[in-house]
C-alpha cells in the first residue's frame, strides 16, 4: 500500500523554482494498477521519478511517501538506495539505454543481483519463469542488448526490474516508443506481473488514456503539477467530472471516427508556467466552465467512494 | 512525450543563443583568466617590437650580463638583448600559431564538411586521405622536408605545420556533419530549394560554431608547441627569431651550465603560459557552450 | 496528380555493402487533388522512406514517381525548385525541424529568399499574416521567437504555414502529430482536414491507426516495405481482410473496448481466392479495396 501525502518537488533553475509537483496526495492499494495520465509538463514523470530517484535538479520540498508503513527517504539519495530494486523499482521510458551495450544480458543481471547481496543461483529459476511469463526465450540471457528489438528490450527490463518482487513498480511511458502490436504485448505482460502477485502495486505513467484503460484499475489525471481527478478506470472514462479530463477524453480520435462525421476539438491554449504557478485553479484559463470561485484553488476531495476531483463545479 | 519541465528551455526568454553564451562567458573565471593572459602576451607581441631594437640579433650590450636597468631581461653570451628577442619571438610564435591554425582549420573543415555532407564515394576517398595523413609520422616527415628546404622562414614553418595538423579536425567535423545532416532542419532547407553550399554553411556550420571555435584554439596551442619543438631540435627558421629558437640557442651555448637563467626562462615561460592559458580557456569554453557543465 | 508506380528502395548494408535491405518494395498508389491518403505502418515498414522519396530527399532505386505526369527523378535545379513550390513536407519532430541556433520564423524567410526575392516587406508581411491566420497562429506569439520558446503544436503549425506561403498542392505529413499532446494534436489534424477542403492533397504518414482513420479518404497499410492492403478508408477499416491489418486493428487500444483474446482468424487467403495461380501484387477484393497475399514477404507461399 502506497501513501503519498502532500508531496512537493521543485526543479531548480536560474529563474527560480519550477513547482513540478505542488502538493500531491493519493494512495495506491495493494494489487492496484494505477494509470497516471497527463500531458507534457503535468508533472507525471516528476512524480514517477520522485518515488525512486530524484535527479540532480530536483529538490524534495515537502510531503511524505509511505510504502507499507515505512516512510521512504526520497530526498536522501544514499538512504534511498536500500529501497530501490528491493522495494521500489522502475521500468524507465528508454529501457534500451538503461542496459550496458558491452555486456551480455545474463552477465549484467548476475552483476546487478550480486551487487544487492543476493546469490545469482537463488534467483536463476525464478528468472527463467519470468522470461516465460513475458514471452521471451531463455536464450536472450546470452545475447547483447543491441540484438534485441525494442519490445524485447522493454520486456527484458521489466523482468529485471521486478526480479526481487518489489512492493511498488513504476512504469514510465514503457510503450510509447513501441509499435502498436508490440505495445499490446508489453502492456499485457505488465499487467501479468500484478495478476501473478509479483508486484504489490503498480503505477503506469502514460500520455495515452486509451492504453491505461486497457490495464489499469484506477486512473489518476494530473494537470500542471496538481492532481485533477482520480477514479476507477470505467468511472473516469464514462463519467469524468473534471473539465480537463472530459476535454482530454473528448479529444481522442477513435478508430471509426472521421472528421467529416464527428469533428473533435482540442483544448485551446496551453498549460501555465509553474515558475511560480498562477493562483487559483490552474486549468482556469482553458476551462469552458470556469467561474468566479475558480480564482481560489479547489481542493482535491472525494465526491463519491474512490472518486476524487479538484473542481468547484464537481464538488 | 516526456514531460521534462520547460524549466531550462526558456531560461533565457528574451535572449538568443549568442547572448546566452556571452552571459556565461563573462562569468566564467577560467575563460576570462586565460583570455587575459593570452591578451597580455598578444599585446606585448604586437607593441613590444616598437620599444626595442629593430634587429633582435644585433650585438648591443655587454656579453652575458644579467637583468639590469638597461637590459631588463639581460643579454646573451654575444651581448644580444634578450628582451628584444623575446618580444620578437613572441610575435613569431603568435604568427605561426595563427597561420597554422587557420590553414589546418580551413582545410579540415572543407574536407570534413564535404565528406560528411556528400557521403558515398567522396566520403570514402576523403576519409582515406585523411587517415593516411593522420598516421604519417609527422615529425619524421617534417624533419625531412625541413632538412631539404634551403631557406626556411616562419611562413614556411607555419604552412608546413598547418598542412599536417588538419586530419583530426576533418575527422571531427565529418562526424558532426554526419549527425547534423540527418536532422530534419536540413531536409527542410532542401525543401526550401537551398543549394548545398548554403545548407552546409548556413544550417550545419552554425550548429558547430562553438565547436569550431574550440578547434581553432586547440590548433593554435598545438601549432605553437609544435613550432617550438621544431625550433628546439634545430629545424626551425634559418633566419629570424622565435621563442623556440631562443631556447635552442640558449641550450647550444650552455646557458644552463653557465647559470644564465635569464636567457632560457623567458621563452620557456612564455610558451608555457600562452599554451597553458589557451587550454584553460578551452576548458572554460566547454563549460560555456555545454549547459551541462555550467556551474550555476 | 501524384502517382507511385512500382517504387522500390534498396539500401546496401553490411560489410562492403554486400547485403541488400529492401526498405520499400514495389509500392504503387495514387493521390488525387483534395484527397487525404493515410500511409499506415509500424517501424521499419518503409513509410517514411516513401515520404522522403516523394519529396526527392531520397532517390528511389526503381520504379517511378510522377507528379502531374512528370517523373520527379528527372527534375533538375530549376524544375526541382518549381516542384517544391507545389509539394512540401512537414516532419515528425518539430524541435529537430527547426535549426536551434536561429529564430523560428527563419523557415519563412528562407522561402522568401528563394521563391519571392522581389516581394516587398509590406506585401510579404501580409502574406505571412495570411498564412499564419490560416493555421490559427497569432503572429505576435510566434514571430521573432526561438524554437525552444514555442510549443510543439505551434512549431508544427508554423511549418504548415510555411508550406502555405508557396502554392502547394501536395503536403507530405510524416508523423506530424505523434510528438504532440492529445489536447493539441486534434487541432493540427483538423487543420489538415481544412487544407484538404481547400483542394490540397495530403499524404498522411502515421503509425497510429486511429489518427490515420480520422482524416483519410483512402488508406494504404504497409508492412516491411510492401503494401498489404489498400483502398477506401471505410473498406479497409470496416472490413479488414489481410491478417496483418486485422492484428493491427485489434492491437489499437480503444476506450470502451478492452483487449480481448478474440479469434483473429481471417479465413483462407482472399488473394488466392481471386488469383489462384498468382497474379499482380494486389488483388481486388471489393469496390476500391485491394489486398496482398496473406503470406508474409519472406515466404512467398501462402498456406
């Protein structure tokens, strides 16, 4: 069970701090796959990184992350090391570059596992089982990363990241660089880890609502460093309450929809600068239903069980 | 589609790449410090000869005298003014460095751009030539050339050094051109009907400006050192004076054994300071042009 | 207007260029004025290579591409310039399409230098304003700015505006919206639809079936360099015949429909039902609906 409470992470720049995550609170239950959806600059990748490793420019300003009752020292890179891979693991966006090109994959895994103080032999059989699970040949261990296709690499990294049964797995845009047919296999393999109870909870970060719709139990929508809406997947897709969520879903072209029959519309304007963000609701300028009260930041409140939203119109 | 915050992207909303570089250049201590040292030496080289004798090889003073009020840097065994030799030598050094760097830079860029942009057979031939020149034992070849030339002045020396230092520039420029050529803005320029020359010099080269600038500095430093080496082993100009020749003469007339430190310290220190300062500038430039190395 | 006839592209790869890599094999289709054709394929399908060949950025190894009856391979300097007056391209990565060293509106200035050297400042400014308003851009927001100061959507519109400054009749749009956010992507799509209404032909190259479907009158599905199925969009999407097209369609994540392991059995090879003994590369299986043999490219046999 993951609890994130009022998490604030800023990026340091010459022109002052960018408030990439500005007070974010949510929970992910055991056996829950949470889809984290947002556009560029919404803070979704920052949130994913915050849970595992802050990069050089990121600064933990406030808030806590608790995983199964233990608070993660996310601001302390050294202490966080004990949790990475064991408790929290990530499948990064560009898995290809995460692998050393001069090492055979098997050798690399052996080194990684050994560096965590675990004997390779003890995980060997489990490794084989996981390869079967994602549909990879066991022979891939004798190959070099460059010999694998994008989808194979992505699945390989998934196997490695989850080898020690982490409590939380963060998958960051894992399918966005893949072809349509591979994307499906990788996404289903990801869900397979949860179905077999190999990871407790999972956060799948993506810009593609229709992709997380396929595998996620709940969807969390972010906008400009804040949470906009969280609800079970079907509720988000069928009865979204936040105007941003609605617009986002309305802007998705579906197979079978043609512009002549049903002309879709985008969302005018762009997200606000977060350095610092404007007061009030951050979607106000682009929102079709904004009114006076939106000058005040709406709280992220539960409007029905499991469905929270940050909008004055909804609550 | 990753949401890297627009943080660094618009850090300089109102200014351009050039002004941004200048902003960091002025705040970079390595660059400014190195630049000041080089400028001081350049100033001495340019103006110094006006204040000393026209002929630095003339016998003007007492032989082997130490620094004094009349001869600040002392005199040689033959009574030549060391200061006069130093400032003239410094001028020759800057000349050799600049000319050789220009020749090597232009040659390397032309070969590199052509090979990288044209590709195919042109690339293969040019790359082969480049590699051949690159593996030539330059010092040995230079010794042979230098030994056969009757009259060697610093112009010839600069030319020879320039002709042998371009291959690594060509290789580096070629590699960069290859990667830039694949960028879509080059396609767009082609779709705009721009001729090849314009694409190379107006689209590709500006993206390498910082790099080419550094190449020039490195070539300059390398040529100065190389000239000094040649001078010192006796393959320098047969007439004229340079810092390397001063060292050569000082060694030849056992200045070291005679304790005439004022004869060899100024040229040695001059070369070391100019080249050292250039390399420090280069490190500084790296930081200016590469945002990742900037200390903010 | 634009016609591809048996176009192939072979790259020499490997040590000493001994191996042939067939990026595009024997592709033929046609693009009429005011028509949008979607070229859909996964990575390695050769879709971008086809776009580049049409724009003469790459030469075809064999086959001909004709524009208004002229083989574009024969175009030389002056005539190539005239071709680019009528045919232009917009590419996938807006940030890479702009030279980062210069201001973004330089792409417009380049057009002026080459095509309108005699145009006065005032008249040119008027044209630029017209082109920008056609793509719903505010001149004050995009002119005199560096590429990194603009959003991906603005940059792509600026590129379309650049093409509109010329008298273009054909626009090759290569993955133009795949790097844009969902909220802005649909606006660029609608913009392309408006251009089509103005009589422009658009070749819309994409890997995303739902995007290809939104815009296109006709669809070409590519796989490993060959056309596997093509025809009217309604036919290809409504009644996909080739197993590859079916797999693609079934893999697209859609809202409201979960991936299920439904059986994708396409039945016996429809190509060989039409041409039992073999025949042209594509067999007509319906009104404006062509399909290749169900077997892959490598094994030319069909089970």
